[in-house]
C-alpha cells in the first residue's frame, strides 16, 4: 500500500512524477470545494506536500487526524502552523540552503536595479525618450555606500558576501550579536536605518518580525535611502512603505515579497520609485528542482524510519 499524500502545492515536473510513482496522491490543489475534499480524504492522509507560501493551517490540520509529516518546499515556514503540528505530533520539514544563492542573487539584483534605476532606464530607451529628451538623469554610485542587513542568517550572510567586493560598508541587525562575524552589529533597527544608505530585509517571517520595518525605520532611511525586501511581506508596515515612497520620505524600494500575494496592493503599480518582482527570488529551474527533491528526500527519510534531512520541529 502506498502512503496517502495530500498535495497542497505540487512539485516540479520531474519530482512530481516521482511523487506520483511512490505515493497515492490526493490533489487538494485541484479540488474546487477544499473543505469538502478534506472531509472526504482527510482520515487517509499521512503526509502533506506544500510550500512556504501556502503552508498548512490549524483548520486544515483538524481534518487530518492521522497526519505524520508536512514536507514543505521553501526555507520559510511561517505559513505552517508549527504549534498545531506539535500538538498533533506532526513533523514538519523545509528546504534551507539549496535556495540561498538564488535568493541572495535576487537581493543583489534588486539592490542594483534600484540604486542605478535600471527599470526606468530600460523604459527610457524603449519609449524613445533618450533621443527625444536627452541624457537620462544621474543615479547614485554603489562604492562606499552603507548597507544594513536585517537578519544575518544563511541568506543574509550570502548577501553580505556578494556585497563585499563592491566596496560597501556592511552592518547587520539580529536578535543577538554573532560570534566570529566581522560586520558591525547594530542592536537597534531605527539606528541602523539612520546610518544606512540601503536596508535589506533578510529575516524570517512570522509574529516575531511582523512590522519590524516600521514607518520610523523607513523615515530613518530617508529620501536618499533604499529598502530591499526578499524576506516576507509581513516584515514591513506596507501601508507606511507605500506612503513613504509616494511622498518622498523614502527614496526607493525593491520588493520580491508583499503582504498580499499574488495580488499585492494596487498602489504599487503607480509608484515609479519601486522595482517589483513576483516573489520569485528562488525561481530558477535548478533551485526549484533541488527544493522539490529535498521535499521528496524528507518524505523518503520519514517513511524509511530515518532522521529527517531538514526538520523544522
């Protein structure tokens, strides 16, 4: 008998084929009436496949009394109700490390796009404005600027490593100062924003970081400052971010994540000093394949009675 697996979010095609060959799949992602579907198949389910954006809720878990493991594609697990999983004796896993480089690359891409105004420069050429209106406005140099990173975990460190050769000064904020880290530690986010030219959010999502990038932080960055977010939309006061970008209290922003996905606040579309990206920092063929494979590896380890590869709880 193949174990019964609930698919909230499918894997990449190659890994999905492996999943189909190894398990009996129940496609929650394709069900029209989600609750009716859970009520019908819930008692059979022993494993769930999901991702960091969809996760699994306490309400969904209530339909799954025999669930043993939630295997999620994504480093973030704030959308997984880990407390409810613990109460129900359910193991949860994520996919750290394999996406670190791509996410750090996207942070750097947004950093450069924002500071050198690449998107508006592209439009300036495409629309004929260059020939019609003359030279494009000057932008700001990268070298010798100050960059603050909020969250110096795996991804934060990878971002810092990419920034070092560019000749910037780096500081970081986290819950505590890290031993063996050469970068300057700053215990107060507002103070770091006042110091920085660019602030990069790279911390986990969840209640502990909700709204950490507040209006006060954004105002401290100031009209020449830039905010980059490859963390979660929840880490920033999005209404304050929109207001600060509109009225010039913040110079610019580069965003891969939003509070409401996949339908962010429509106000962003009319703001010229923000670069938008559809939560796709890890979205390369190579990395998404590796993430999907790690989901499979965690499931295989569980059903073989072996230690989980990347446990969350």
